[in-house]
């Protein structure tokens, strides 16, 4: 048997067979022999079509029929592979979209080249860079991908968002046919809306925790200290507070407890987002949290410069 090489990029270009599909293919080849009407295609010694059949033939020592592709570039081979795959297998719309996405680098490169041709050679000045591209030469990558997959541009966009999402369970449900693209997309957008709402709620809770009194068992704040912290907000208790030599210590205890609870709350909210948000949503959450901490830093800086302090000897015991 002719030895062929497996190129990972070419092999991974196409969706793998399921275990059931592979077993059925193996059974057909073993029982009926290799179908010479569908040879394994190679390009420069690399398998371009027939990875599964090649491995089955090697396993059972069956001589396959091998054909050769005459393309000049690997890109041409990849495009041929995708064309064959889309035309041969009974793929669902979402699977066709997954395959069509493999064309994206090819189509984007073609679009870029066409843009360059339309603008001319800027260095040579052979054509003005503002020369418009004719409609027949302009490439709409999304429309071309949708056409390749045999779906509408709207369905293609929804399918791509599902494939790009971090929701692996939902992705597999759509890929397996358990859910349609529309149903999967609806669930995906609802989940994102709920996550965003929960994230905003968490940020609001964090923000409120800087101004609202927190009372949790974890804080271990005494009733007396709570009262002092409340009294500090009113004018009528200043004389009373001035008469207590250690109220400053209680006040600092109160401030530290509030600060600890704020950061515990912040940490708790971020922990609750684990495996529930995308990187983009996490960045948005972090930005909002930074705004809160910047506000706190601003208050602290203002306190450092504008808060009037009393002489040190007043608090000596």
C-alpha cells in the first residue's frame, strides 16, 4: 500500500465522523471491499480526501485506489476538499455552516486581493487608490459563506454566533440536531441577557455596598460601634463623640469592617460569574468594578487633602 502523509491542517479542515458513522464505513469496506469509484485523493503525498478510509484500509490490510490532485497550492486543495465535503455528506445547516467557516480565510484573502486590484498599485501610481471596485468583482464574504453553506445570511450569522459561543452544551445540542439554529440562538441571546442583567445587578450591589451599611455575621461589628458610625453622620452628636477618648478607634474599626465587607462582596460576585460569562462580558464587569474602586480612591484622596484633623495629644490616654 502506498504510504501517504497526514497533514493536520487538511485533516482538521473537515468535521470528523461520529463513532457510529466510522463503524458503518468500516463495516462496508470490510464486507464489500474498497469502492474504486471513490479513490483516496492525495496531493504531493498528503491525503486530501479519504482520511478515514485510508486508516481503515491500513487496519485491515486492504489495498485502496489512490488518485492524485494536480493543484498548485494548498489553498486550492483546501477549497476543493470543502467543495467535495459539502456536496457528499448529508450535513445539517449548522454543520454546513461549520464547514463553510473553513472557507473564511480563503474568501477574506480573495476580498483583500480584489480590494487591492480595485485600488491599483499605490507605489507605482498606475491607478488611483480611490478607483471604485466594480460590483461583479466586489466580494461580500458573509454572503458568499452563506451561499456556500446553502443558508440565508441571517441563519448563517445566528449559526456562527452559536459556534463561537462558550456554551458547549447548547452548541452540541444544535450540532446534533436536538435544537434548531433559531431555537439555539434564542436561548443563547436570552442567556446573555440574563447574565448581563445579573452582572449589572452585581455591580450595583457592589456600588451600594460602599454607601449602604452592611450587617453580616462575618463583620463582627459591635452594636456600640454601629451606633457610633451612625452618630458620625449627624451634627448633634459631635459634643458627645468628643467626650469619648477612644471613639476614633471604634470609627476606624467600623471603616475597616465596611471595607472588608465591600471586598468580600466584590470577590463573591466575581466568583459567581465563573463559567457564566464570555471574555467580553467579564471585561465589561471588570471595567465597572474599576469605576467603583476609582470612586473609592477619589474619596480617600479627597479625605487626605480636605479632612480637618485634631491635635494628636487629644487622644493620649
